[in-house]
C-alpha cells in the first residue's frame, strides 16, 4: 500500500518566527544520519538563513509518481524511501514542489527525511524536534500543532497590544 | 550556570533560558551527568570574561590524569580589542561583557546591568554587534549607532539583520572605523571615526577597508560597545609546557582532528573553530564525543 493520500498522525511544523537559523537541527540530523542531514539551512540572500526539510505532504506527489512504489508512508504519516525498491530515477524530485529528495551516491537511491524512523521506534522525538533550542520545530498530532501555531501567533499579537504602560 | 553563550550572551528573546535548562536537566537527571560549577579548568594563566564567577581553578593536567577522557569545549570567552586610545575608559565595553551582564541581571545575579544611557555606539557588524545594538535599543537608549568599516554587503551578520535593525531605529554608519575614543574625566564621551573605502580583497577574501586621510568625524556617546569579534579560550596557555605544542603563536588550538595528538583530550566547538553558530559547534561536539567514545572502547 503506497498511501499517497494519508491521514497523518504526526505533523512537523517549522515556526520561522521563532527560528534563529542557528543550524542545530541540521547538525543533529547530520550526526544521526552518518553525515547526511535531511534538514538543511540555506541563505536566501542577505544573511537570512533558515532550514527546510520534507513536509511529509498529506497528498504526497512523490509517492504518486514513484514508478517502483519505493516512496512510502509509514503508520505515523512520515513519507520515506524504501531503498530496496528505489531505482534512483528521482521522479520524486521532479514531483516535489519543494525540491526535497536527493540522490545518495552511496546507495544510488533517493534519500530524504523520514522523521527519524529509528528514534521514533525507540519512543523518542526526531532529533531536530528534540534539540531545537528555540522550540521552532513543533511536532505532534495535527490539531496539537495547529493549536500551538495559533497560540504562538496570539502571544505575539498580545505582546504588542497589551504591554504595560502602553497606549490607553 | 550551565549553557555557555546560549545562556549567558545570546539574548533571551532569541533563545529562552528555560529551553536550555530543560536540556541541562535532561543531562543531569536522565544521563547522570555530574556538573562542577564555578570551576575553571586551566593550565597557565589567563583572564577570560566570566572569571568573576570562578571559585576554584583546577589544573587541566590533573583532570586528564584523573579521567579516562576529557572533551574541551571552553568556547570563545575573550573579546578582540579595538586597538585605539581611550579603550580602557569607563563606558567602553566589549559586546560579550555587555550582553553577559544583561543576562545576569535577568537571572537576578546583578542588580543594575548598565546605567541608563542616551547615546550608544556599537562598533562591528557581526552577530554580537547586532545583538548588542538591539539590546541597547531595548534598554531605552535614544540613539544607537552601528558603525562598520566595510559595507552592509560584507557585514558578517548579513544585510537582512542590519536592515531589520535600521527599521527598528538603529543609525547605520558604514565605511568608518574608530581612530580614538574621546575621554573626559575617565569616561568615554565620544568616538572619533575615520572614513574608509573598499580596496582589493584581503586575506579573508573580503574587500579590505582602506582609511581615507583627513576624513575624521566624531560621534558623541556615553556607552561604546566594541563588537569586533571573540577569540577562543582554551584551558591552557603557552605557559603550559606539556600542552603548548597544541597552540599556535596566537594561543589558538591547532589540531588535525578532535583529538589532541595522542593524549586522552579532545577538543570541540568554538574553542577549536573560532566563533560559529550554535549548530556548527553542536555538530563538532557530537562528532568529538563519538571519537572520544571510540577511544574509550579502544577501537
């Protein structure tokens, strides 16, 4: 079962308002994946540096286009590559609106973030989520993430309009 | 306090203190890490920022004998000097000390971090400079100048953050470098700057700032913050006969890998690489720990 359209149990969201671009997410991802990080930071110009990683789309085009059904979704909703099936054609990269999949020169397959399948198996959070010093990477049940996002936005608004000594 | 620059220098609006505490508690409670606080490890003599909290100094050589492996992650706790006259006057401070005292005040460890000031000059355009400038604004300074010897394009913090500060009310002055600090009764009163122009690339690959003679101008300020870089602070100096072989002439660690020669000591983070962002230091620390673990297993 390829589950191109899934019902994710887990959702990861990067709060770019909180992110300071320190690169800890990428560092711990690099370490847990033997030198290949699946969350990466880019300077989009002028020193504004932020991370990007797989969005684990609910309607994942990479799963739909994969000719060998190597791109799969696990029970938590994470989209991952089954290396034994992948032929490294990178149809997934063509389909991905965010340019996420990469080709591994070692395994000759597509590689991407699997939300730290191994760590999750041990009951731990993905490394990037666990280590972000600003808690900019939020993961949880979808509604929990949506609520957290709105709560953070509301906090920002309230800080601006309700400060002590501000205009009456 | 545990947490290094993330707790003691980087402003809390970037990294909230509680987030670091959570990590520290995880280390002590879940992993059995034992912390020795207020303890400076040193072989040789050197003053670093934060020394006022040191209650005991232990010799790195003793630690290396007592423990099977040592990982050195002492960071960059010294600031570069501007190298101009008047730098020792009251009201002249380096960015690290400026930010450090602000954080201490937040934790209730000092009463008043800095007296209220109207005019502040920050020299430099790296991340410490922009943090110091923004904190100065938050302290209620009316005029905060950020002065850099190259242009916005070369600023280590990046154009985005400089523009963000300009939008917040910072006065940005580029292509100018301090020539002296004007001192009156022991207090800084103003800074004299000289205009620069950009020349051919220097050894860092960036265009070299070249002074323009006769272009001096003066800006008044009650607080002058120098933010022209931090340097690494290894736990040993040239005075340490056993370990000086791992230092270059400037006192920085030279090492091909994370392990210091064939000793049981490993080095990671900014003390090894010079100032970086948290991520790079963190990545270094992880790989150094891996090497140390292999060393302990004897493989």
